[in-house]
């Protein structure tokens, strides 16, 4: 009989497909954030250069335009400047009109080393009196010297605390007139701005790490799903296969599937055993019944022959082995008849000690011949709901096996104990014990570990105990094998 897997496990390929789609989406997100982070880092790295270059272009253009306008003004006056105050006012209007098109740029003119026509359109009205700080004035004069030497626009950059000051000066080659432009970028090196940039980079690095961890988990799940898919395919055909318990997130699922596989294997083994016993019981019980009738006739005939030849010692010695073999065959046939599934049990609550004593009386001769001692321990007044014949036959099969397993000078312990709503009978020998495989198959029909054994004793025992609502378990005890019979105290409703 074959037991199918739950239908939910058949949906695993859909889960795998969805997981793969999520993985690729995460990969795309990882690449996108990585590219964005690279661009942001590159932008931050080049931000200073970009800002300075833009400012340089603005102040340089403003100086060139101012100088051209200044030369035109100078030509109108025929190089005869009006008085100083009036010249300053006129040049302020010219510089103010030009610098309005330059954002955050202030400027004016130099007559030799003296500032004239200074204006700052975004922050001062035309004609306002403006003062140039010493640092700015020094940089303007230094740029003026460079411009007169080079003949072109001279530019300078200086850090003033948290600000950056950019200066451009262009001197006229044929006049003491020069034009200058200046821009101050406030808080360009402010630590709060730097911290914001670092925070931005840190957040992007954290996002990359988070996605990286998720990707690692996703790939691990992919690997786990692949193992599960392969394992489920093998489990459909090989009941002994177990999915490897690897170190991944699906460990609990793998263990659950392996536990289901073990339970399925045990259940199928039990069902196969029941099927074999059922078929065997019907076939063998019928044959045994037909054989037992003529066997009884043969036994009666031999007994009559034995009485007639009484007094003839040689004849008696020849007849005794025949009778023993007939009795052995009869015992074997009784065991086969016990496999009949329709045989009713006579259940009633009764003391267990008399049944054990009768069984010991039957097996003691065999124990004596093998030098094996049998000890019984436990309360004498224990009772259980049993069929005395079935329990006696079961105990006799277990004790005979225990005696044979104990070997010469061995020991068999029989103990009784009351546990909750049932009584346990423990039979433990001093033999070598049973392997795991033997423990799993010991109750199968025709499975035996003894040379010349039929493999029916424990199968019959299991069938008899099942028919009276009792159970039996097999394990290794302190010395050898230990069998535990569980008997109910009350009848089941």
C-alpha cells in the first residue's frame, strides 16, 4: 500500500518561481542603489571643484565685462577723470548695472591700488557706501599684480573660516584702470553640511548592506528549495531516502518532511505487515486446519500402537521420537491457526499471576536444559482484561525466545508493574540484544534471527495481543533484548 504526499507539498515549484522573481527584483534594486551611490559619491567628491569652477567663470566674466564698460567710460571722458567723488558715483552705477546679471557677485574698479565704483546689486542699492574687508582687499591687490604681469584675468581662491572667497581681476594694459569681481560662498566647509553628506552616504551603505543580506538569505532559500524539490522527487520512489539537514533557513521544513517520511515509512511497513498477515492467515490457517485432523489421527494410532507394544523396550524407544515430532508439528499448526483474523477472543478481567505461573511451568523444562534461570518480580495481585489462552501463548513465545537468546547460564527477568490505566509485563534476557533493523522487523511474519526458526512466533504473538487490545514493544534493555507487553485494566467501550 502506498501513501501519497499532502497536496500542499506539490505547490513547492510555485513558491520557488515566486522566490526567484523576488531574488531578481532584489538584484536589480541592489544594482540600482549601488549605481546611485556611486554617482552620489562621485558628485560629493567633485562638488567643490564644480562650485569653484562655476564661481570662477562668473567672477571672471564679470571682471572682463566691467573692464570693457570702464574703458568706454574712460574714453567718454577723454582720459580726464572728473573729481574723485563724481567718478566713484558714475562707476558705481555702471558696475551695479553690469553685476545685476551675476548672482552673488560684487565688484568694481581699481585706480592704481584704490577701490572705486564698488557695488553689490543683490544686497546694496546703487550709490551705497561699501567697505572691502582687508582679506578681500589684499586678495584683489594680489590678483591685480598678477593680471598686470600676465595681461589676462587673474583669479585667486582663499579660505576665510567656513567661507570660500573667489577673486578675479583684469587690468587694462594702457591705463591704471582695472576691474575686479568677487564672490563669497558661505559655509562651504560647514561641518553640518559635511555631516549631512556623510549621513546620506551612510544610509545608502546601510541600504546596500540590507539588500545584500536579503539577497544572501534569498539565495540560501533558493538552494534550500532546490534541495527540497529534489528530495521530494526521491521520496516519492525511495522510502528510505531522507533530505539532507543542511544549515539553511528551511531546516525546520526539512526536519518536518523527514519526520513525515519516517512516519510514512513506518505506517506503510505496518500496513504491509498487516496485509501479509491477513493473506497468510487466511491461506495458512485453512491448510493448517486440514493438516491437523489427519495429524491427530496419526497421533492416536501411534498411541494405540504404543500400548500394544508395551513391554518391548526397543519398540518404545522408536515410537517416542515419532510422538515428539507429531507434538512439535501440532504446536506449529496451533501457531498458524492463531493467525486467523476472525478468531474471537474471550476477554475478561482476571489476575495475571496464575497465567504467568502456568506459562512458566511449560517453559521451565526448556530453561533447565539450557541452564537459564527465570526470575519473576512485581505485585502478585495485578489484574488486567485479557484472554488467558492468548496471553499464555504470547508469554510462552516470548519466554522461549528469551531463553534461546540468553545462552548457557543466562538469565531471564520477568517483571510486572502497574502504570496509570494499564499493566506492563517486561521480559528481558541476558543475550546480545537486537540491532535497529531487527527491532523494526522482529514482528514481521517469517522474519527470524535464529537458525532453523520459522519466523512465526513473534508474528503470532503480535497478532494475539492485538486481538485482545494489548500492545507490545521491543527495545534493548540493560543487558539484552527487552519486550514490553501493555495490557488494559478495563474493557474499552
